[in-house]
């Protein structure tokens, strides 16, 4: 039901935002959706209950929002938007979305009116790898005073945007941008490396994955290393090597020196977090290349593994490898759900 409110099947707003459910900031209580999957635990659950099986057939469209991608694509035939894959955030009565071409927009959920729009114009640099112009949104962060939209870009940067004005944060990196691939072997911006999934922010640390070309052009490719960045300054705090390097835990699972040139093994999907513990849970994909392992003998940690890291330090807490020496592209394709269960009382 929460998805109906957030994804654009927008119903008559007055019925949903009446005084009996009104909360702070213009949002009905429980209507906030501050993470791509609802909350940091990726539960995808909303307690809203005004839309039911009994009344869903009576809903009417209140508004439709035209994406600015339409005008850009009409004037620039090479900028061809892919599928809309974002789940908008709902924070303090405002919707925040990221378009396929990488524009960031704030929308009034009552009227559908655009409140602000920021276009870093990265689409001018050409088509990103794999799925092309697709994007899976952003993270929201606040310290109670500053409010920021944090996201990765198709040209392998992190951006920090003022959630109230739509302007890049000048104190974050260089003009609101931080380069995430500086010094990464074999990485070629947009040709084989981009970011198109939402990061998470835990304990004031941004943790992000990557979108790496997984077509088997060669045995060499950029690694899907995961790094933590300070949410205020953008300073890199730590890096976890997806393919362990010499002297690191798991390096022996890459035989014949293959850890030096094998890449991918990236977190292309979403990340789950335990905000109380300060842990992040990373679903890793297959190494280079998806369907041939002749150049990377061994079990190949941390490919096709679920890895838990301490978000503050990047320290590995535990890991579980589902497939040893993967050959069939059996990536973990989604964020794990973090939940409490009761077993035998």
C-alpha cells in the first residue's frame, strides 16, 4: 500500500492526508519512506492502512508528474532513458526522486508540483555500462539541522545535495562531488564503471556500491571495492577490497595471482544497515567474468557473498559465501531483509 503513495499511482490526496492522520512536516504518521526499501533494514513495509481491498477500486488519479528526462531525450537523441527504477523517498512531506538520466528532483506529494530540480548533466558524457541510463535513487541524511540527499552518479562520483534548496553542498568534496574511483586499477569512468544504486548512510558514514561492466571483454576489470565516506566532508574513511589483496583475509582463495587483475565482485544492488549496531550488509556479485573462471581458480572470496562490515571502520564482522568459484552469474540481486523473529518462544 505504501508503494501506491510513493511511486506515482497517486490517489485523491485530501482523502489520504486528512487531519486524523496528519503528522509533522505535512506527512501523515507512518507515511515517511526515508530509504529505498522503506527503512535501513530493507523491510519494505508501510503501516498506512487507508487504502484497502474494499476501496482500492474507487481511487482516482490526482496528478501525473512528467519527468524532465522527456525533454532532454527529445533534444538529445543519444540520451535515451532506461526503465524508471527509483523508489522515491518521502521525508517531511516532500518526495525526492532520481530520474533515469540522473537528475534529482523534489516534488510536492499533494499537487505533483516540482519544488526543485538539479541536473548535474552527466548524461552528456555518454551511456553508462550494463543497463545504460537507469538509476535507483538516493539516501537521505540529517543531523537535525542540515538535510542532504546523497547519491551516486553515472560518472562514478558521490554527490551531496541540500534537500531544501536542491543545490550541491559546497563543503562536500569539491563543489558537492567526490570521486570514488581515483586510483582504482582498470576503472574507466562510464565505460566500465558507474554508480546507479542508492547508497546508505550509517553513523554519518556513506557506504556505496558500484555498477561495473560484466560483459567478458577481458580477464582484467575494476574491482567492486566498497568504501566509506564522511557524510559531511566527503572524505574517504576506509576501503574494503572486494577481491582481497596480498596479506588480506581471503587472498589465498584467488590462485595464480588472479587477485591482481580480476574485477567485478561488486555490490550493484541495495545495501541493508543496522543503525543501532552500525553494521552494513553487502550483497556481492560474480567476479570477472560471469561465466568463465579459467583465469581465477579458487573459491574467490568475496564473490557471491553476503558480507557484514562495521560502517565506522570498514572492518569485516562476518561473511557467508553462497557460491564458491561462481560460473553462472548467481549474484545476490537484492538487499537482505534485517528482522527480528521469535523461535520456539
